[in-house]
């Protein structure tokens, strides 16, 4: 009798709890507008729109970047200048930057993606002057493009992106480029060109443009590229990377042509920029013996301008060794040298005016990787012999620069 009553009471209690639960759900549903799931989805979407995350359900998001700063000591002697200074700088060769990139798979063969990258330089090492150590730049875009890629047909990029020849003269299988490289972004480049009246140092690369670029899939280590930008510039390139017989090899060659009005130089009528055409051939080669870490890297280029007499040329060679002597990471020790010649002979109205600038340089450096912190510490030295002016009135100068600093990547 007592047990039966307990059973009935339990049944009524369970029914009451169920009723309250159903009533609670109905009340909550009414509070949420009649569709709790739809409202929940809306609130999740709001949170997703205001939170940095790994992308949406279809397109991934990766945030990456690096911080690079250094101390730069330089000494200039010539062209009426005898001065030395020490600055804290941002080496543009591998500048401070951060970016976003992502990818979505369309089919097993096709994918789509994007890349947005910004650069920050409080004191550009290539733009400091004798009387100016605040040569900073506002943040600027390095990349802003989308792409479509097929494993069998290749990749097409549209937007602000590297041209086909970008990086072709800075190919290396070693880790010395942060402290070396024949580049227009070399520390002290503006001091040489402006204060010492020397040539503007460059490796003739077309670099980034608003462009349409196509890259083939890899065939036996080879990739071919072609790019067109803003109706005034186009280039093609062929690259190779591989390893055989105990050697690591990377190489590339490119051709570029530009008719941009910013080319400068007079045209046949004496007006600047209207008809000037620039043609460029440049490339690089890098080889390392894997067992010993001994490596050699070389690059060279030639530039012709339709309204100038003569050719601009450069060559650059680096040799060294890269080994993991420490548990911190690999150490790269190198020496290097090169030459740059800027022939600015012009013809206006049948009259030639020759202005030939050149420089020779040598130096060396060390780069130490710290694997646990994704970091590189580096120091390098260069000595330049600068020759400027016409044949009848040459100006000779010396320029020495030491740059030491670090880069940490994320």
C-alpha cells in the first residue's frame, strides 16, 4: 500500500517536471522570437564578425609577419663630405611587416585564395641621409591580391603582387640574404647616390606592381612565370630548384620590358618620359654542398634604355659556409663583392652627353639562427669605392657601413 502510493507519487512528480521543462522551453523560445536555433546562429555570426579567428567555414585565415630592426654605423669620405653616424634603422631587404592569407578548396584540383601584406618602416636604412636619420615610411601595401590555382594548370594572381622577375636576382639556398644581397634596399644607398653623387644601386628587378601574373605548375623542378602590369610593363621568368649528387641548387633568369612614363630620360623630342623604353635581363644562381655547407651565390643583370647611350650592368658574388655548430641553430658565415655601373649617356638633338657612375664593393658577415624563437641575429660590413661624374671631372669617394640587428618571425 505504501509502496503503491510512492509509485504513483513518482509518476505525478515526473509528469510535473516534464511539464515545467516544456513550459520553460516554450517560454525561452518565445523570448528568442520563436526560433531559438536561428537566433543562436545569428548571434554566433555576430561574434565571428568581430573576432580575429582562423577564417570562416569555407576560407581559412592565417596571420603572419616579422619584426626587423638594426643598428647602422656608416662613414663617408668624399664629394666634400667627411662624416660618420650611427642610426637605428629598419633594413628594407627584410623589413618589418605583417600579413593575412587564406585558401579555400573548390574541387580536388582547384583552389582559391588571397594575400594582404603591409610593411612598416620607422627608419628605412636605404633612405637615411647625411643630415637625416628619420627617413621613415608610412605603412604601405606589399601584397593585396586574390588567386585561382589548379594543380594541373597553374596559378593566376590579380592585384598588387610580385611580378614574374621579383626576387630573381636574390635567389639563395643559404640564409645570408638578410645581411647581404645585391639589392636596391642596401643600407646607405641614398647616402651613396645623393650625398656622394654615386649611382643608385639596384639589381634591376621589376618587383611589385598592380598586375596579372601566371605561374605554371612545377615540372621537374622548373616553374615558368609571366606577368603584365598597368599597360606599361611586362616580364617573364624561369626558375629551378632541386637537389642532386649531394648538392642543393636554385637558379632563375628573367626578361622585363617597361614603357612607363616614370622611366625618366628624354625621348627623341627632348621631352622626358614620353617614349622611353627599358629592357632588362637579370638572374641568379646559388649552389650548396649539403654535407659541408659550403655555398656560392651569384647574380648579374643588364639594363638598356632606348634614349640612353650604353648599358647599365651589375654583378654580385657571395661565398661562405653554413653549418649547425650550435644547438641554437645554423650559423652562416660569408664574404662577398660586386660592381655596379650606371651609364647615363644621353643623345638630345644629335648631341651626346656622357655621365658614367660606378662603384665596387666588398665585405662579409655572419647570420645566426635561433630556432626556438624563429629568430635571426646578423651583422655585416661593406666597403664601397664610389666613382661619379663625367670622364673629365671624376668624383671619388669611400663609404663604409656596418649593420647589426635581428629579425623575429611569427
